[in-house]
C-alpha cells in the first residue's frame, strides 16, 4: 500500500517537527485515514499532499503564540493554503484549524465534540492524537455537505466509505460514541440509503475488482448503523 506509507511518513515528519506543540494538535483529514483501517484486505488509499490538524485554544493571544512557535520550528506561512493558518514544512502543506468557529477562522462543528473522546496512536516513532473513528466520519459528512454534495466525486465521501469498508469495529464504536455523533451518523446514512442511486453511489467508491465482494458488506454496515 504505497500511498498509505507515503501519507503516514508525511504525518510522522510533521509530528516530529512540531516538538511540544504536537501534544496540543489533533490530526484530522485524509492523511490519517489509514490509521482507522484494521482490515488486512483493505484496498489502496488515495494519496494526499497536505496534513490537517485542529487545536483547541482559548483566545487569539494563544493562537498568536502558537504561530510564533511554529515559525521557530521551521513552519513558514503558505500563501496558497486553504486555512487561515496554512503552513509549509519542507514542502509539506500543513493546515491548522481552530476547534470552533471564531476570529481564527471557520471550523468543522464536530472537532470540538471530538475532543471529549480522543484516540492516541503511533506513526513511525511518533505518538499522535486523532479523533475517534465515528467522529472522523462525522467530520467527513460535515465537510461533504459544505463542498458540493456530489457523492460520486467527493473525496470526503470516498473517505467515509473507505473507513466504513475497512474498519471491522466501526459499528460497535458508533453505538458507544457520543450520542450526538451517533444520531448524526444515523441520519446521514439514512439519507444516503434512501437515495435513488444508492447502489451506484456506493459501487463508485469501491475498487471495481473488489466491488462484488465488498458492496454487500458495506450495505450491511449501513443498514446496521441505521438500525442503531
């Protein structure tokens, strides 16, 4: 899985470079998607060239202090970045987003919810924090709703189906996670399930070689989530 190795290597480089700031950062987005997969039959993931993180800071002064420390650590502002706090580190694009909407920019509403149930995992020699798998799915649905809403072409939706397909414990985790997250995911998957092109949409996100085998499994998981 070449792309998985590349993505994890980029995450590890950034994590190491952050020094003590790493402990405040939550790694989100497509670069960490392989950390949620535990199925040995998992298909290749899409490559991503940027690392997304969120941080929970109390005020603008703390945000400014963080920016100064990032500069000391070799992170330079990226004028072509997607966030108010976009950086480049050795050619790697890094976007740091606030945990809530405010003066530091817009956020994903599930980031702050996710801070109540963070997971710790290891990338190469670095320990990092990530959102729970259900919260990761919630952030992806939220991003999908704000970026075009086309199931077939959305990278956010592609990531949702990838995790759903390749994480064997996802149903139990959705059942036991924050009730707000569970309810939201049930609603989103029900909307998807009722879509007139449901089968075509799901099939489009599974590798053609694997679709005959994996499609029934993904549909079963969606039905289980709706039934929670």
